C-alpha cells in the first residue's frame, strides 16, 4: 500500500522532510540546494517525456531558491531551463538510448546528446560548472558534443550561477 497514493513527495513524511530541507531562514548560509530524483520533471524523450504531477515539487524548489536539479530515467543527456532553474537529465552512463528527443519545446530543452557520458560538476562560490564527459583523449577528459533545439552544435561546459 505504500506506493498506492501517488508520488513519494506527496506522502506526509516526505512532505515534512522536504519542508525542513528546503526551508529558507533569515540567516541562511546555504548557497546551493541541489535536489535530485529519478524521474525528470522536464524530458524531451525520445522515450520518456515530462513527468506529470511534479508542479507542486517544482514550486517548492522555486520558493527555496533552487537553481539546479539532476535526474535520470531517460537514457541520454538533456539540459532544460524553466523558471530560473536548470534541469539536467543524465542517464547515458550505463545504458544509452540513441535518437533525437521529440518533444524539445515542451521540455524547454537547451541542449541534448545521445552520447555515452557522465557528469562532472564543480562549484566555486556562486558558480557551478556542469560538464558532460564522454571519453579520455590523450589523457584529457573531453566534453560530449551536444545539439540545441534547432540542431545547432554546442560544446563545452554549462555554467549555472546563483
């Protein structure tokens, strides 16, 4: 019966955890709140798309000044921006799904790739750098090639600032 009532974040014990974890105090010293989950709120596919019923969670994140969220589920790389939050899907390390995402407008896609990768995230003060790393070439980690919504080529790290 545990999973019979909807999304886990809707359960009272999870709601209490979220409220406590995302609470903003007057003397708040926490710079980065970085939530992650399996199902992405925004996903352009090609197989899995935007997750229904996550809007209450996204509203909580916005109130808590979350700037970035990480998820998986779809087996590719995707970066979306919605309401001042950067959403990353990284699901192509263990299994890869080839193919162009087919709902980029609905997912607010900034860039995507169907190349095997892992994410390397570094934070320095109020700047986060996200790199989707593909392979080691001549002893150097290389960023995977990405495409924008108009199929334009994109490369290099993605910067998120507070």
